[in-house]
C-alpha cells in the first residue's frame, strides 16, 4: 500500500549562534537556511566558553579539542546573540528564542549576573543555556573547577529560572567515558527533584559522541531516562545529533522500537536540536536526519517532536 510521505516543519531547540572562538557565519546565512528547510523556530544561544589560541601553538585550532590549550568562561557571548536578534525585524524576531548562556556555573554570583542581563534587555531572553557542566574533554579544558549540575551556584540559577518562567538547557553527561554505569546521574536528578517548578531540557539525554567512542551504546540510558521522565514532569529531552545513532536509529537507519515506545509514552517531552556551532549550512540536513525516526511515530506525535514541543517549554508570557 502506498503511503504519502510526511513533510515536517521544524523547531531547532539547540543552536549556537557562535563557535568556540565566538565567530559566526551570520544571521543572513541562518535565515536563508531556515527559509529553505521549513525551520519555523530556532533556539539561539552563544557558547559560554572561548577557546584560547595559546602562545605556544603556531597554528590556530579549529575546535576546542584541537589542542591542549584551555578554554575560559566568556560572558560577551550573550552580547553577540542579543545584538544579532535585536537587529532583526519584529516579524523575524518571532521565530527566534534567545537563551542566555554566558556565565560560570561554578560562581555563586551567576544568578545575579543573569538577573542583570534580563534587566538589560527586558523581554529578550526566553531561556537559560546551554549550560556546560559535565561535558567530556571540554570539562577538563575549561579553566577552574569542574562544574556540576547540582552545585550551589546552579541551584541559585534554577531558582531564578523558575521564578522567571525560563527553561534551562543543561548539558550534564550521565557518565564518564570509561564508567559503564550512570556515574553522574544524581547531578541531574537532584535538581529535577529540588526545583519542580523549573523546566529542564537535558541536552542529548546525558549522552555524547565522546562517550560513544568508548562505550558505543549505554544500555542503562533508556531505563534511567524512562524512570526520570515518569518521576519528574519538569524534564524534557533535546534529541540532538549524538542521540540519533546509536540510540534512535539502528545500523540500517530504521527507528529502534524501544525508543519509539518511550517517545509515544511521553509525547510532549522530546524535541529536536541541530547543535550546530556558528555555521548554519547543515542545520536543515541535521534536522531532516531525524525524519526516519519521526516517520515511525504516530503523525500527531511526530509533529510535536519536530516543532511544537520546543515551543511549549518557552515562557508563557513573552
């Protein structure tokens, strides 16, 4: 029987306007990519750290992992995002949802800094993040202490986010590269329980490509995620690219039934993200790569995941 192919409109729930050197292809390139690929809405944020080009390195690295030089917390990233969005027309701004990210998650002053940024641009910021806590090798490169999602500084941020009705996009790996157990699970679970009025978007559901290089697929991820979603109604999941394989799709590119089942069970809790950094020519390709998984879902659920669920977590009064 012939079945008509679905055409999806998308929301990108995870996009970085700049890269790790705070450079960008620019808003015109992003607008063109959105128009060409039915991308109706975009979460837009900076990168909360900048990669150093060290004095001893003759060639500038292309990515944070390009050499051993450190990275440092960089608050001006939010200035670039705000400036880019504020230059748009009123009609264009309706499609952009800026998230504030330029703060140190180890600093108990950060909540006050965030409040000052909210006051500086009233009504601009619609979320907080991506917050970098446990983040593979990047964690080791960032100057200072290792950030944890359940530290006191972040507790102040979550409290503020709940008061201001702002969702928090949080990168917190569920484990390390070498531990085959949910080593860091408590770091995300404790804030979920402590701040039930704050909406958390868990970037990649705690997975990462670097973990996959060592562990391929974490067998404990699906059962732990299922339990967390059942127990915490304030948890949402960003299915950006490190989730596509090896979790959502099998080796033949077909949707895995167990992941279809969890999305069907929690149809309003999953969203798509490209997770691009400063370059936008592949945003449409990244989002369309989820189509085989979306096609395995009931059509009403698929359209929520592709577009509507991200919009549902944004502040009710914008």
